[in-house]
């Protein structure tokens, strides 16, 4: 079956794409407005795009046809934001923070989370998060209905008990992912050895 995206309206295309591109990690983005109001919101069109230099991407859709969400507005204004990883313990709080709160209210307070200061940037982070990336704005690309935010990772906070040989243990971190309209947690992990290639096929 071939589906021509040109024949789908925006909501139909969104529903289809978000059910295909799975699982998606969740960027729980902490920002601060120019007037000092802390904001927290989750976005699942998120991933790492480079390790050298370390850069991540987050897509933030517009409100309606023209309005900017608080997250995009704050990042464009202050050029600073945190990306907090979501674990199973914080699933409900993350989900609640996705609501359309007034711009003068802080989601941190409304969902019962601790807003901690970042070390290198002027933005809040989720103290309870297992890992946080402190980011500065690398580039914002206006795609029409969406802003693609590229962020330079300038510092990382991790819960030390989750570190295993310089990396976070995924089972201990217990991250949450997005599956279409649902959330998912880790199931069984499979660790495979490096690919075994014949000598003539190797670079």
C-alpha cells in the first residue's frame, strides 16, 4: 500500500509519521523567559545529531499557524535550554507538563518538580532527572509550522549511581520513549558482538 503524503491533511500525516518513527526519546526541555518565568515541556522529535561537536536536535511545533510555544520563544530569546531525560518515575509528571499552561506559570511548580540551576547556562533543569544536557542555541531553522532547534551541549549532569564505565546503564536509568500516542519503557536488551566480516569486505 502506497500512501501519498500530499493527499493527507496535517493531522493525518502527524498520526502516521509518529506511529512509524518509533520509539522516540523524549526531550524534557527546561527554559527561562526573559522575564524570569521557568518553563518545562516535553518533545519527542528529539535526538543526537553529532558527537564532535556534541549537538542535539529538538523540533518544536508552532501553536496554530503563527504563534510560538513558550519553549521556542524562550530559546530564541535567551539562546539557552536544558534537555532532561525522562525516567519511569517521572512519567506522570512529564505527561502533565505537556498541558497548555499559561505563560506566566511554571510547569515545575505545577507538576511538583524541583527546578535546579544549570551551571553553564541561564536555564532551569529537572533536579530529579537521571541525566540533563545543558545546551546553548547552535541554530534555529524555521520550517514553517515547526522550529528545528539545534543545541550545542556544553555540560552534562548525571546521577552518579547510574554510571557504568563512563556511560549510563540504560536499565538503571529506565528511560521513557514515545510510541505514537502511547509511552513505552525498556523491555529485554540484546547486546550483540561486533559484525564479523570477511577480510575482503573490510575497509
